[in-house]
C-alpha cells in the first residue's frame, strides 16, 4: 500500500496513465542518460525521474527494466553545458545529457527531461521539468504502443506553405500521426477520415465549395487548426527594399470564422519584446556596417500558463502577426487565449507600411498590453450554412448539418510560427533563430495544439500538473545562519559568565562572614 501525503500530489499517477500501463504486453526498457558529476539541481531532476519511472513500473503490466547507457546513445543528442562558480570564484563546466530512452519491443523513443524556458531561473525550469515528467513518459509510451495511427492533413490549394516549409513540424507530428497533404475538390466527405486538418498560412481565397467542405467536416466533429494572417505583404520588398506596404488579406473565410465565434483582425501587431534583425547602419555603401536592431514586427509571444497547450512552453517566435478576438454570443463555447503580446505592444491597421527599423521616439506609442494572437475554441459550433443552400457543384455524401458535434478549433493569426527556415541545404528546427542562436517554443506549441485537437481521452491535462516550488531565500538563510551562530556561541558564553559571576559573588559573601 502506498500513500501520497504531499499537498501537490506529486507522486500520484493519473487514472488514464494507469490504464495505459496495465495494457502493456511486455516490459518497457528505460535508459537514464542523466548521470555523472551533477549539481544539486540536476540531482533533484534525476531523483524525480527515477521516482517517476519506479512509480510507473508499479502499474506497468510487465514492469519496467533499467538499462545501461551505451556510447552510441549520446552521439545524436545535444548536451546541456552547465557553468557554475565555486566559492573560490572558479568557473566549473559540466556537460550533462538530460534525456531518457524508452524502448518497447523493437521501437524506442528519446524523452527530453529538461524544459528550458527563456526568462525563467534555473530552479523554475527544473521545477517545470519535474511537473512535466509524467506527461513526457506517457507521450513516449503512447507513441510506442499505438497500433492504429490516426491521420491528419495539411490543406493545399490556397497558397499554403509548401512541404519544405513545414518539414520539421511534419517530422515531429509523424511520431503520432499519418501525415497527408492535398486539395479539397468537390466531394463533401473528403476529410471524414482525418482526425484534424491544418491550414498553414494560406494566401489565396477559399472557394464556396472549400468553405462548405470545411464547415461540414467541422459539423461532423472534425478538428481544425487555422494559421491565418490578417494582412498581406511582400517578403521580397521587405528583404530588398527594407520596407513593404501591408493591406488586408481577404481569404473569404471571415464570415465562417465569425460564425464560429472568432475574428482575425486586419491588423499587424508590434511588440517591444521582439527579435533583433541585422540592419546596415553605414552611410557608406561600399562598407556595410551590420548591427542588431530590435524589429517590433517579430514579436516574442507569451504563452498562457493556464492552458494545457501552452503551459511551460517557451516564448513563440512570430513574424508579421495579426490579432484575434472572440466575437458572438455563444456562451456555451470554452475559449482560451494561448498566445499574446507583452505588456508593451501595439497594433497597426491596414493599409500601412512596414519598415525594418523603429525609432527610439516611437517606444512611447506601445501602450497596449497582451494582445491575443492565438486562442482555442471548444464546444458546439453553428454552421454558416444553417440558413443557406449548399453551393452549386458540391457532391454531398450526407445531409447538411446545422450544428456541430462537440469539437475543437485552434486559431492562430500568424502563419509564420509553423514555418521552419533552411540553412546550407538543411532544415532548421522549427522556432530556432539562427541570428540569436535561440530555440523558441514554436514546435512545442504546434505539437501540443494538434495533440489537444485529437485528444479525446484528456491526456494533455497531465501537463497542467503543478508542483509548488519551495526555493531557499539565500539572504534569509545567511541571516538565519548568523543568528544561529550568535545563539550557539555568544549566548552560552553569556550564560557561563553570568553563572560564574554569581558563584564568585556567593563565595565572596561567604568569606566575609
């Protein structure tokens, strides 16, 4: 019998996890790479990981076996380098591999143990990593044991991002799903076999047939992730001229999204919390002087800690993002803001012009705070064709539905967040900025969003597990140490002196008598 007496139930395993583990037909093999000369923080993470695996092993039908580390396990993994100062002022450098390898049968999955969110302290990141352990291992086990692979589709035919532009996220999602791409055509049920549909940065207006197929797919319980900008601009003009006009992007879907309870605004958000870009500040054309300049049109979007999709996800890097807002009176929908700007932001309405640089004097205009850029919607949606006839030429395979089954949507007003860059003929990790050499949370956000859309069992709720962080206050600790030293040294001496003085006084009085 085991009891979890902690207030935050950090050692309790969820019921869905127990059910998954009990269904295993042969042992899981786990290799923990987090070894060596670790500091106190990573020792804590290793201990928590070991305890989590042992707890999972209690409910695993065939148990969990620990395996030894092989040298080849480390070759394809990126290590974490820790720099620490000793009490003598010396700098120590330690290389660790914060990963575990889970093997089931002939398949194996690498489990990242460390969540490294920019702007958080090392202790906070370690705490978030410990909170995420159950979900990280469950995600790995699910990918290893699934027998029926669900399908998701990237939509084509509207100028969406090409396959090379979404290469990295396609590889990441392929762990869980069969990934297809294609155009809609005229068959109303063409999407019925797909669990979710991703619309990645379209540039061409949707036809009425396309709208009808998507609408009825949603009414049937289908899930959609919209990554749609509200403005149109020229990347070529921006890269060659340093500026570009922006106009409203009309994709002929505004009425449909409005019916579902959301609007993508024809605006462009700016944020003082943004990525820098190299700008030539030289006045001599023959001697360029490239300097990093903050570019407010590349905001670093904040992730909501209240949502399972974005909890403990690092900031998301976006370029030329618009804003979204909730509209309509459907109070039955569950709505959550997922991504937003910082407390020093603003938006520009179309038509306007975008420039690569921003003057210091303009900072006074950044008066808006937390402008929503992405949100999730969950519930029953009203069809845009509830009071309209189906478009001509559509081949219907089922009766028109005016109201949806319970379903989900994710709407992101920034198509750029799913696009990976290429360098020297190789794709970069989604969210990696080569100029600052920083990995942002784009990939985690997209993967979590798709998992949320397809998650009927509530697995993603495991990411909302919260462990109270109890940090040591160094200043208070030093004060307490000094106080303890005073009490343990000075007070006994005072007592000894007082007792000695009393004894001497008593003896003197006896001698006088």
